[in-house]
C-alpha cells in the first residue's frame, strides 16, 4: 500500500518542483532511514507504520534513477544505459537470498540493517556525485544551470562547443515548460488524448507483466525444490535477461518484443500447471525469464513513448501498474496452496500476462524514432508526428 500511494503522490514531483536528482536522493534517504528504524520496532504497529513509510519512500526510486540516467546521455544510448540499471537491480535481487542465508541464525532485525545500510550510502553518493538532468533543467527554463551541467559531464575538449550550441536553446512546448504546479505534468499527460491512450495501453501491459514478475517468486514453494535454490535460480535468470536486452535493445522492435515475450511467458506459465518435477522447474524459469525481459523492454518503451516534461510521471504510472499486478499475486498463490490446484497461480499468471500483452498492438513503434514533442499536439490533442530533429538555424535545437 505504501508503494502504491507513494507512486501516486510523489510521481510528478520529479517532473515539476524537485527534479530527478533531488527526488532520487530524498527517496533513497527516507527509505534507508525507515528500514534502519524498522530494526528497532518495539511492536507490530510501529513496524507496520515504518514499513508503510519505507514503501511510500521507495515508490519513485526506480523510475527517477532510470529517467535521470537515460537523460544524461544521448537518445541513441538511452536503451543501453537503462539496461545497465537493470543489471544493478538484478545484483540486488541476487544478494537477498545470500544475505538471508548468511543471517539464517540471526534475528530478523539484522536483515533490515543489512539491506537498509547500502541504501543510506547510496543516497549520500547521489547527493555529492550525481548531476541533475540537463533536459529537465531546460524544460523548466533553467538554461544556465543546464549549460553548467553539460560543461561538467561533457568531455573537456567538447564542453565549450556544447555550451555554445546550447546558449541559443529553444525549448519546444512552452505550455509544458511554463506550468509550475506540482501536478501540472500529470494533468497535462491525462489531458492529451494521444498520451492518455498510450498510457492506458502500456499500463495494461505492465499490469500483466508485474503479476508474473512479482508473483512467480512467491509461487516457488509449490515446485518441490529448495526455496533458497529456487529463488537463486530465478534471480540468476534475470542476468541473461538483462544481458540479452542490453545487446538487442538497439536492434529489436519494442512493440513486437513485448508482445512476443509476454505470450511466451504466458504459455510457459500455463504449462507449469500440467508438468511435474525438474521439467516444471525448468519451464518456470523460462516463463520468469520471458517476464523479466518483457519487464525490461516495457520500461524502455515507456521512456520513449513520452516527452521529457512528463516522462517521469508517465513512467511512474507504468511502474504503478507493474506493482498493482504484483499486489494480486499473493492472493492467487495463497488460493493455490489452499486448494492444491496450481491453476490458481501459474494458470492465472499465464492467462493474465498473455491477455495484457496484447494491448501493445495499440502502441506506436519507437525504435529509432524521435520522442514525441508535446507542442505538436497542443491545440488538437492528436497523436504527434516524429520530430524531424534539430534545426540548423542559428545553432538552435529542440529538447525532447
């Protein structure tokens, strides 16, 4: 519940007042402190409140980190840079069973200290080492700060050239840049018909992917294998998933990839209902692998479907859909354990991800194309055409 509420309340702050870096820093710091304090909980009420606070705080960490890292590089490198972040997420996932195993004879309080300490260190590193997104600064009209950031992150022999090029920067979509209200980004996102249609379709796909991605590890107890081994195997399957996505993200179509991986994951998940033994474990890993790959691609897809001024808000909504899908997973797993029928978990997982994956057919393909420019649909709300790229006149360029 904390994650869901935090995603709704905090989503647009990174697009409006706080920016990507400040949102990431404050979220990491609040999550880390909540986790550390959880280890000292005197009763279940304090424990529940701190877990809610931790979930509320962490709601925007993934999207802020992803958007910030991809906006610090060129459009052609966004996919690869985004996948590098998924590698780090996988390594964190892999560390959980190892940490739990090493502390198997310790109190549960020790687990919270071991998992929250690194987040506190990370928040300090973000504050001192990370730069704000120059794209966000330009959209907010803070041109001088954006030029300074570009000078800092550019190669020494290129910083002056880039600064001169951006000195006459022309921000596209003045309507979006002039709004300073906290929820203006979300309002504008929902007011544009083309943006709302895209958001609904990608969120529907995210719901099904999230149900399998978050729910499959919960159903591992029904496989009849060691839980430590099963969780580790599933975590390891994320590594080749991220690796394949990293090398293929510049070559594969987003729409057909998400559709193919969701259908493959659904078919394997349904097959788990009828299989037994080691074969069932193998097919489950394949299903989870396909869901992980679809998870990676759909987030990159979400980045490319929306312009800078609403990108964090849109991606936060996609993440909300992913988490919402995971919310229903524990009930399905519990129902399967109570009835002894695997269809209530693996079967439903497969049907939901297959059906939800079909919604991507309503989305445009974004590989190799320009991000949408909001000013093109300012008056009509129609689907924007791809921007032809930077204008050569007077060294002026347009932000995307």
